[in-house]
C-alpha cells in the first residue's frame, strides 16, 4: 500500500499563478529544494551546502517543472543555533523563488523566508514526487493531491 502524504498547506496571503492572475491556485515560478542527495528533499534548510532551483510553468497541457540551476548556500546553522545574518543572507539568495522545500526547516528560517514573501515547508519526499504534487495542485483545483488521487 502506498504511503499517503498530507497535501501541501495553502501559502499565506492571496493565491497567485505564474501569470500573476489572482484567485487561482498557488503556483510559484521557481521552487528551491534543499537536497544533499539530489533525489530526495533530505537536507535541513540551514545546513545544506546548496539549493536546487526548479522552474514551474503552466502550458496547454497543465503544469510542468524543470531543473534550472544549483545555488550554493552559506549554511547558517551550527550545532543547535543559527547565525541570524547568514540566515537572512540565505533567504535573500532565494528571493526569486516563491517556495522553499526542505527536509527540515526551523521557525527562524520560515520567518526569514516569509519576510521576503517566500513560503518555507518541511516536505521530506522525493524531489520529483514533491514537484509533481505541487504542479498537481494547479490541475486538480488546488486540492493538494495530484489528479486521480483524493486528498
């Protein structure tokens, strides 16, 4: 039996799509992923050495995603604390992304991202599965589940 994951929560504020239409399901232009393996969202936001950036786009066939680039990160977390300046620099590095997916993300990182209008989520899934679910939100009317699945 396949493991059932909770749907992505709705982001704060008004929903938007890449074309800037208000009221539609939330679909950011770019998503940053914290991954040490390159296949799984397995890295802590503050401890990863780099972020994989994916572009999401709508077309006649629905939503699609593609790998865009890898960006190095300054690793703001040490032991059980974080450096506020480095946390702020990391969030600033990702300011063109509408969402950050990480294996773990603390409240300080969520706040630093939110201050820049970025949604930060802990989503320990395979990267491909998470991006399909995110793209599926748009085609399934925003339920959070990909088409054909119930949330």
